[in-house]
């Protein structure tokens, strides 16, 4: 029996791996073939979804896995965007050279900004991060010799090489896709490392994590640093795709929108940043189409509707639907511990009719002869 059970489990695991491989292959084919199927503006929208996914991956490290609230993520996004723009406009560097500089600069900025997180938490920490998001656009306007002031900076976009045969929008899509895949892979490996486990321990219970030897100050600061680094990379990609930066593009509304997108996509989820990025990119356009007078009201109502349907985010909606469907299926447990489907009433009656012995036993005859509620018989009787 155990051998048969082992064979069935192995077959189920093999079927699951095959199904996952087929899904991954189909998703890869769809992602790679998308820029050749859609119009240029739609390709641009897909590229921006990838840009926001990188930013939300960093915010997911801080909020979803680190348990800290940040309303200043748009400021790190702006710092990465302006780092790339200044390097391209003032120093005439290559586009690829701006990426590591923006990542390193925002990592250091997040490392320094993570110091207040050591003594603040909850709404107090959120207020401090929000002040950073409000302050940075004003500072960018003051640094006019470097940032262009309120007029911003216009830079060249990466041009496709001649051998590729791709249009500009297609080349940008594949560039951003490669960086996004690498960023998500780094985030995934980071969460599976000792740093990721320490972040989860700090999020769940700080006192218990400290007793287990986790350095709270180090990992809280590193959470801000890693989050800022991912936001800086996303800001650099934003500069590549848009080709223009201005302080008004990075107001505190961007920080709130990114946090809302992460919550809608799913906190502490692998696919939550991708789903949240799609929400951030497409839902405001839908709200604008539904109501040109008050798109913010429609956007807020759509967020409320999504959170009512999926309290754990869009990433947890599929699991929730699967669990609800599994609860509706009638199942019984066999003595061996395996689950089997409950047979239909007609099958039960037919089986019992064919397998039952037509001759009643002596105990059944006595039970039918005794009236209901009669006292039990003794051995003398």
C-alpha cells in the first residue's frame, strides 16, 4: 500500500512540475512576443508596468517583509531618475553607466534615511517618510543649475542598434525587461537569504528576533537601503523610457500611489509587485475615462472595490478562489488517511442493495420486536 501511495505522490509531483514548466514557457513566450503584437503606445504602457514593478519590489521588501511603513518611496524614485538625467545631460555618459550609479546612490541614501527607523515606527515613521517625499521636489527646483529647476531636463533615449532591427519602443521594452527580470531575481534570492529571514523575524516579533540574535538596527536600516536601491533603479529606467524629468512628476502623490499599488497587488507576495504595477499603470487611465471631472474619486472607489473582493491583494485572490472551490466539493476521509469523493446517493443505494444480506440476524429481529424506549434486556431475561 505504501509503495502505491509513493508512486501516486511521485506522479502527482511530476505532473505539477510539468504544469509549472508549461505555464512558465507560455508566460515567457507571451512576454517576449508582446512588443511585436501591440501598438507602440501599448508597448510603452507595458514598459512602464515593468518600471513600476521594480519600484514595488523594493517597497515590498520594506513594507511587506520588513513590516515598516514608508510614504516616501517616490522620493527615492525621483533621486534615481534625476541621477540618470544629470549624468546624461551634464556629463554625457552612456545610458548603461547611469544604472549602477543610481542604484548605489539610492542605496546610500536609503542607508542614511534608515537611521530614523531605529527609533520610530508606525504612523510616526510614515510621517517622517512623507515629509521626505514632500521636501525633495522643492529641493530639486532650487538646484536649477543641475536639475533644470521647474523646467526639468530632457535627455536622449537609448537607441536600438542597427543589427537588432527593432523600433525604439521595442528596444526600450527589452532593455527594461532584462533589468526587471534581474531585479526580481535579486529580490527573490535576497528574501531567501539570511537577510530575508531576519526581516521576517523583525516584522513578526521584534523582541523574539532580538533574543534569537537578530540585530534590529542593522536589518531595519538595510531594509530602507535595499528598498531605496530598487527605487533608484526604477527611477533610472523611468528616465530611459520617458526621456524627461521634472520635479512635478515626483510629488508625494506618487509615493501614496506606489504604496496603494503594493497593497492592492499583495503584500509579501512574489507576484504582488507585478500585479500592483499593472494596477498603478492602467487603473488611473480607466478612472480618467470614467470621470474626467473627478478621476481621483473613481480611482479611490476602485481601490475600495478591489480590496473588498481581495482583502489579501490580487496575488491572493487566486488562492482564495481555489480554497472556496475546494470547500464546496464534498469529500470524506478513508481509514488510510486519503481523501475520496463522496459517492452519489443513487450509487450508495445501489451498492447497499446488492451487498446487503437479505436474511436478518437475530439481533435485528429482537431490535424490531422491542418497542421504542423499552429498557434493555438482562442476561436472565
